[in-house]
C-alpha cells in the first residue's frame, strides 16, 4: 500500500483508475481513515460487552435503560430478537450457497417468514390482534379518513375480490400512479393479495416516463390518482392497451366510453358483495410483489423486481433497539409511498401495530404538532428543512435569547462530542488516545449540569417543533451532513441513519440507539446480510479501514431488473450486488461508512481523486448556501455551482426585498430564464458577494476533517434557479442529477476554469 505525507499525517491510498481518459492510468484514492486507526482499541459490541470491557473510564458512564422493548405479539418476536454481534452477519453469510440461494437466519426471523408467505398475509394477523386500534389517518385527500386494522383488512379483501372479478389474475401487472393516500395502500395490497404485482410511480413524474413504465412493465390495467392523471396517460398510451382503469379520487371521466373505468368507491362496493371469494392471499414468498422503477440520476428507469420474501425479510430483520415501536405509537409518513424506503418503513410499523399518518410537505409541521408522532422517517432534505426552519425562528429572537441559545448550543455540542470521544461513537473519534478519553471524561462531569439546564430551557422547546414525543428519527435515501447529525444529537433527538438501495429492498445496514449509534456511519448489517469492500478495478477484497466499492449479499438483494438482463451485470455470480458506492468499514466494530458514489468521483488533472459529497455537505453547513455541486473533472482544481440563500443575502443587507421578489417571480416563469442567467453573472461578479462566498467556502472546507489542498474550491458560479424535481435536476427522492446539472450549465462550468476567481476577481 502506498503512503504519503499530508499535513503531518500519514495517509494511505487505494489505487484506482481514471475512467475519464481513453488511456487508462492508475491513480490513488485517498483513504479517509488515518493510519493510526490500525491501533484502534474499540471493541466489538458483543452480547457480553458490558462484562468484558476493560476500559475503566467506560464503567462510570454506562447508561442502562430501564425501558424495555415490548413485543407486539409472539408472531413478531423478531422485532426484538435481533442479534447484536457484528460478526454474526458474516457467519450467517458463510452459510450462503450460490446453488440454492439460501441464507441461515436467526430463528425469530425464520419463524416470521414461515408464518407470512407474503406481505398481505400479515393483515389478517393484525386484524385479529389489533383490530380496533387505529391503523391509518389520512386527512389531506379531500376527506378525512381513519381506518382501524380490522377495517383496513376488510377493505383490502374487498378490493382484492373486485380486482379478481374484473379480470386480474396471478402473475399479471398493474401500473399504480399516485401520491400518498390510504387508497394507494389498499389497492397495492389488494393487487398483491391476488398474486399480481404493481408497477409504481408518483403522478408528478414526467408523462413519457410514466408511459414507459406502463408499457415496459407489461401492465394490463392502470390505477391513477385522479381523472386528470388518467386522461393524460390514456391519451398518450391509447385506450386499447388497457384492460381496465381505476381512479382513486374524484369522478370517473367519460372521455373513453370503450374503456372500463372504475372508481375506488365502486370497486370496494363490488367487493363487499362477494367478499368470500378471496379468503386467503394467493401470493407466495417467491412471487413478484412489485416493480419499482428507479429514475436514478442517469439513464432510463430500471424496473427493480422485489419479491414478497425481499420485503418480509426487511419487516422481520430491522431492529431499532430500545426505540422499538409498540402498538398505539404514531408514525408520520412524509416520503412518497411508492418509494421503497417509505414502503418498507410503513410495512415495518404496521406490523408492530403503529398508526400511520399520511402527511405532505405543505402540512408536515402542522401534522407533527397535531399527531405528536413517536417516529419520523425521512430523507436528509426533510431533516435539513426542519433544521433551517428552527434556525430561522431562532434568528428572529431577541439579542439576549440568541446569545443564550448560542451558549447552550456550544455547551451541548461540547458535551456530546466528549461523550462520543469517550465511547468512540463517531467516525472521527474512533482512534482517540487514553489522554483524550480522560479529558473527555472530565468535560462530561463539568458540563453535565449545564447540558441538563440547556435541555430544560432550550432543547425541550426545539423538540416541540417535532411534536415533543419523537423517540427517534430514521434517515435514509441519501447522505446526512454531519452538522445535522450533531445538531439533532445535541437537542436530544435520537437520529438513526441507515444505508440501502432499491436493489437491496432497501435496508442493508442501520444504526441503533445508545452505544451503537456511531455518528457518521450507516450502522451494521442486518442479520443474514454480508458486505465486503473491494478494489474498484481489481475487485480484490480490502481490509477494514480501506475505501473501495461496497458489495452486498443477502436475502434483501433482489433477483434482477425486469426484462433487462443486459443491465444486470451489477448482480455478480457469487450472489453479491455491486452497489456502486464507495465505502469503508470501521475496524473492530463493523460499522459501514459511505463516502460517495464511485461514478461521482472527480479526478483532477494531477491524478488526485476527490469525493464531492463530504465537501458539499461541509459547504451546506453555511446558511449562505441552499444547494451546491462540485465540478472540476480533469481540471487543475475544484469549482462549484452554488445556489445562494436569497433570504440570507437580504439579512446581510446585500439584496433588497424588491430584488428578491423579482427573482422569485422569474423562477416561476420559464420565459425569464435568460434574465436569471444574466443576474447570475452580475451577482457572481459583485465584489461584496464574492468576498462573502470566499470566506464561507474557505472556513467550511478548510475546517473539515482530513482537509487537503486539493479540496479547496478556487472558482465558483452562483445559480439563481434552484435544482428541483420540476426542472429535471432532482430525482423524485430529491437527489441531484449531476449529469443533468453538468449538461444544463455546461457553458458556466467551462467558464469557471478560464480564470481563478480567487486570484483574479475581474
């Protein structure tokens, strides 16, 4: 392994290949972990770790929770039966046979998979055990609706009977195009009950993409959110391609007299008249449950095939420890229900008797106050939005209050950093020496009272923004900036981060509360799932601590892409799936740390590889920036496209209210794109803004851990049109489509490297 000196620290590198050049040249990929982690004294958290630990300091501050996780019932014993020894995931995977595709799983998980051959089988058990408990609250689709578990089960059965009578058979596909609602769930589960599969997408997706999904999935019917969505699709597809159509909300359109169109209400009524025709779900564990089309950040969507076994494995294997949900808890749903992360989360909470409240971006804050949930599942963008809202409210307080909040923030941050140093609970503190732990111990003692005071005076009010009862927030679907992790930890909100992909249905790993909640990591694997990190080019397995490509194998990995075997090269012969993500595994405890996407790595012309995501996360800590994309492939240095916060520039006295109003109006009018482009150039050249941007970029980038001179951003361009789903620069799950951004701002990116804006301000 190569080594080089960088700022006095020995850093190791992993060889990789610059793919941007036709002549392949070997470069070196910098490893995030400093070399001294080899001597890291962190221990594996085995079931007997409290008895076996030798660190005397740890004994003073071990927190034993008296709160016990309550089983929903014996059939969900797996909720609390998860094994905590990180080495067990590997031992399970060793039993994997490439010939039989079988995995040895813990007994509670095997029992659950045996009891429920398919996802719809769980509704009968829930109806019997939690029948009169509220299962769903849906208030934002024209009429407020509450359903108990018994009512939900009966609605699913009635809908399944009706679908069977109109011609849906086992093995068929139905295209389901809608946003969140309880009717979406009923239709989806009814389709699964028949043994058919749903091809799902949101109604806000581009029309051509929706038509492609319908045709590619070979669907025989269409379920649309309302008449407008249905008409739009049928006009494009042609009614002859549909055997039937169903609308979830509103009146049935009369535009297509030759097409059988049903309303949701009429479908349910039809099912009530013949409800004994489907008494038991027809689906089995190996049957296709759903096709989820990943828009991704490049290329046409791929239909990921998820079986019932994939989904049931997630329901049975996910374990959030002492935060385990109990019947009667509340979960506010904010993500699209067709997204695999939200879908799995809903199944997980439903299976434990939790009430699911359907919300949306517009009503989220009100719903948090009204329903006071114990659980919130969201992507990083949602947690960032909540953080910005809190910071905005703080900025409006009096000078004295702002000073007190700033002081208590410093105290709580210092307290939690000391705690994490003592127990090696974040990726930047896993190699702390004895004297650092000793110092952290005394800091904890000194700040304990002040932190409790801050919790009482400040943080309890901050938590009330989330409803005041949140036991934990669960974050996935993207990289969560470290400053957000620290902020929520300081406020007393337990934030658990996980990792997964649609192709892994989706959870591969997740953190757990308490002494397994290592900030900056994505936790340890689910039981039965195995991961390994390999060299990006040679595919040679790397040791823990080295960055490389992350490969995943386990019961959650799907069987492939529907009708596209040529795109299934990421599914390897030995059962591993190539995630395409760069990652490393924390030595001695097995936590996975995601560094970025391999294809997103920026290679400078000096051969250095830069992972943009950590730098972008650091920049977004600044209130000056709303969005950022790094550029600089094959250039001498990095550049950045920055979407500034107009409100912040207003507070700084740089922009007037009238100017901001004009910009916001222009954002809504596509014909004024040239006006925005002209204003972008003017703002980028404005000396006062340039100085402010330079200062913020320097402070945020240089202060991040493991900074090197290659990370420094020397040129930038301000963008006034933010990246959104509507303008095609964000995916439906709010991930930036880098290739589309590069394409749209090709001219601006090119101009960034014609001069150095830090050395030549003209």
